C-alpha cells in the first residue's frame, strides 16, 4: 500500500525533527492545537454528526454511541487535556542514572523518544487528540489508525491539530491519520518495521489479539477490562453500594467499568439486596451463582454461566459470585482477571493489604471505584491506553510510558584491554 509507505516516510522524517524541538516549542504547539480545537468545535461536531448518523442507522448500542459522540463539553475536555499535557514536565533528556567506572568512563542513562508510534483504536474520537498530544510532548511522531465508525470525526480532529502545528512552524507530519479503514490498512501498519518503532492497539479483545499475535512491529498490549469489585465481610454496605453503582453505571462502555461482583458470604445476605436495589434502578441485569439466586428472587437476576465470569459486558449486565473466604475471592479474581483494575471494599486493613499484594492487575483499589483508572484522573493529562502487560509500561500510559532510554558515555581516550 503505497499510501501507508508514504505516511511512514513522512513520519520518520518528522520524528527526526522532533528530536531537536525544545520543551518550549512542543508546549507552544500543544497550546495552539488546544485553542484550535475549541475554535473549530463546530466543524468537528458537524463531522461527528456524520459518524453518529451512520452508527445509529447500523443499530449501534447506546453504550457505543456514548463513546462515539462529541459535544462542546467533550471538545473542551479534549482541549483541556492538551493544555494539561503542555503543563507536564518534559521527560525527554531526563537523567535516569549516572555511573562512573574505575577506568574514568562516565555513563549517563537518559530518556529518549521511541521515534514513530503507531496507534490502532476504535470508536472514541477523543483518543485522536489524546494520543497525538502525548506522542508530540514525548518527542514522538505518531501514525493514527482509528475505526471506520469515527473516520469523519478523526479526520476533522487531525486536520485541526496539523493546521495548528503548521501555523506555529512545527512539523505537522508528526501527527498523521490513516484514512483507509480497511482491515488491510491495519495489516500493513503491523508490517511497517522500517518506519514504525512501536505499535499500541487500543480497543476490543479481537483487535488487541490480532495485533499482539500478528504484528512484526513491537507492541505494548492494552487490555479489555473484566474489572471486579470484592465486597468483604467487614465492608461498609453503603460505601459498597455507592462504589459499585459508580463503577458499573457511570459509563458502561468503557474498559474500567465494573463487570464482576464478588461478595463474601458473611456480607451477602445484607449487602446483596441493597446492591441489587440500586443496580436494578439503573436497569442492570445480574448474572448470579446459585447462592445469589437464592438470596435475590428478582426479575433482573438470571443464572450465571461459567462464561459470564470472564465477560466484559460493556453494557447493563454484571456477574455475581459469592465466596466463603478472602482466599476464595482472591483466587476467583485472579482466575478471571484481565489484569486491568480490581477493587476491594473493606474495613479490615489486613485484608486490604492482602488484596493489594496478591491481586495480579495493573491497578488495585481499596474502597474506591475502578473508574479512576484513567490517565487524566491519575494526573497524566491524558493517556495513550491502559497497559495490562508487565513490561516497562503498566496501567494508564502517560508521557513516561512513551519514552525509551539510551546510554551516553563520555571518555578521555579509554580503550578496552
């Protein structure tokens, strides 16, 4: 695909220019781009209306429509994210470690950009601005490949960002969008080792699995979110209800929404009716185990299958498992986790510390909603995705996750014996 090869060449050239930009120049570009987003919000919303119309005609779910729609408020939020990224410390060039060898060699380990980062994502056009901003501030060029459902929105946002950089005399080719939304464009991007240094997939399980299994470009794996909330025997029931309702219903179509509820048997009789009352008012169906079915004889409660415990519903459903002990809860969560975000509600400090220590996930919470797993909420300004792997980046990925490092060695004529 000649078009993608040309994008790759331009991105590689822009990445070289990015290495010599000062922090002040990068911040100036980001602030100009943020201002342009709000100034041209009407154009972006008009483009988004085309995407929304197609999605509605296809019968897209309300949760997915919520991810796709852009409003004035959301665009202001996108712009605010760019301003926040501009205000963050620049990681590039930061000294990580200094080593002085007996032979007089002075070795410095410093943070550097990756170069060209490819990002494959679905549905959420705000990712276009977030990803571009984080890549730009961390000195990287980016090649963005969004989904077909948001193509008009993505084109409008990208055009605004590129025009803003061009007006500031900065390399607009540092931000590029693949407008071909065919599967072949994804396959081609995954083969572009000559031009792309790192690939980050952000979307559903199928997309992520395809990229991880087939990419020839190094990949940082982001993950789907089968997020659990465990209600311990000592839990404050009112707090548990509030956390569960927030984590499940504030936004259902996002990866940090709660999808699985685990309850200690000693809390179940009292907690489950209160939890179900609150969830049923929000239209949530519970997929419960036999013990849950015995306690809740309600129309919105159905028997859970084995598959239900591992599902990312992204809609008005949640699984329920009653366990005998904390050990059982930890074992259940670790069996079905997608290593994204897990939470315990408890007044027992020892149980809280065990849960924090023994749960294998990127983010583990005590007495708080899983919905906080987000770069903006963590103070990163924005995020490139939530990494569920265990390499250099884990959890919400901000600027630091988009850097590598190199060793700079200064000598005075040393040669190796």
